[in-house]
């Protein structure tokens, strides 16, 4: 039996591509579709290059209809990965995929999470706080931003001379290294 995955992304899509490449030779896991709310996102180009179908929708279609949910059903999706997706997942999707949606956050939750906390904003906040460590948190998705049960965390040092860009580089390295492995572990524990 193959586990069918949908990846939601809003931007560049480097994590999405990394996940696709990680699973490309795995007969038990198939990345079936990429979904994005941003018609200008570079993840669309990555999807074309990797021959993965891509579905573009807007915020209203996500929040106030079953268009996105129906697309997930059409592709027989079993599991959803958020890889740089900036919108809240609505209840109609959460109800169909309980404990089957995970997200990665570029900080050690519960710190620096919530609405509007993504990308450079997170790294700015970590540096401004004087924290010694940042890192990644992989967690289940629930109805609140960044509040689902934590699955995995990995930390990295925040250096005295860090800029948001240098810290982001180390955090991205953790994402690329651990996100696909944690997805695989979660899949094999749940399916």
C-alpha cells in the first residue's frame, strides 16, 4: 500500500523539493500533489520540473469552500505536510485529517510561534530576545497556529554576530536534514 502525501507550500518550495527527492525511490510513499495559495510561488516551478501536479487556490477557496478538500480527496491523500505554508488550515480539512497534518516551524516552539510568525520575522525575534538557541519544531497541526502537539525539535546555537540571514541558513540546514526523516518516522508509526 502506498501512502499518498500532499504538500502545501506558499513560497520558494525548497523544503517541498527536498521532501520529494527524499521519497522519490520509496515505493511505499508517493508525493501526489503540491497545493499553494500563491500563484507567484516558486514552488509551482519546482512542481513542474519534478512532474508533480500543482493546484493553486486562494484564501477564500480554502476557508469558505470544499474546493481544497475535494482536491485532496480526488488525489486520495492520506497525509498532509505543510512546508512553508502560511495560512491556517480550516476545520473542514482538519476534521478529515486528524493527526494526519504536520508542519515545520523555524524556531523552538512554543516560543516565536503564532499568526504572522514565519521566516525572517521569527529569526529577527529570536536574535532580539538574546536566546542562546534556535532551531526547528515539527508538530501536528490543529486549529491554532503552531500549537499542535510537538513531534520533534532540534536546536542550533544563536551566535553573537548572527543576522537573521545567517541564523536562517543554519535553521534551513536543520530543516533539510531532519524534516524528511521525521515525516518518514511519523508515516511508519501511523500507517
